[in-house]
């Protein structure tokens, strides 16, 4: 009886660790980069969705001279405020973006642009311009 109980506890422990490993792998997979061709708006711009108080994808890669459009799917207003820009590039700030509204920004200088929502600072993202 003790052997069966110990075996059952061992199996449950291994199953618990296996579930945690799957959860960690899934979380890491969800932070993949998106390229422009994966989601374009009607103007051909790459699109970052604002939903569930997050930018999706968090990192988007485009070519120099292309634009990114941020579309808000949340009922709360958000904005896009850059905190860093490559040498020679200007930082930018969108107006407040209401539900179902869009803000677009063109990127002419290669490098990484970091941004966040000033109303919800935990929301962050990056535009990588090649």
C-alpha cells in the first residue's frame, strides 16, 4: 500500500513539473517578432494591435521608410510614446487613441525604437527598422 501511495505521489509530482515546463515554453513562444508582411492594414502598414492592455506583437520589424499603425481594440484609451530612437531620429508621441481608432508613424532611420503607453506604463513595445 505504501509503495502504491509513493508511486502515485511521484507520478503526480512529475506531472506537475511537466505542466509547468509546457507553460514556460508557451510563454516564451508568444513573444515572437512580427514582420511587416504578417499583418498589414489597408495602406500596407504593419499593424500593432492594442488589446488587453498590451501591444501585440511587442516587437515588430519593418524596412526603412515603412510605417506602423497601432489600432486600439480596448475600450480604454491608449497612446504610443517613444522613449528611445536611433541617432538622427526623433522620438514621437501619438494623441490618445480611442477604441477602434488608429495612429500611424513612418520610420525613415534604421534602428530600434522603444515605446510605451504613458497612461499604462506597463505596456511596452519595440519597432525594429532594418
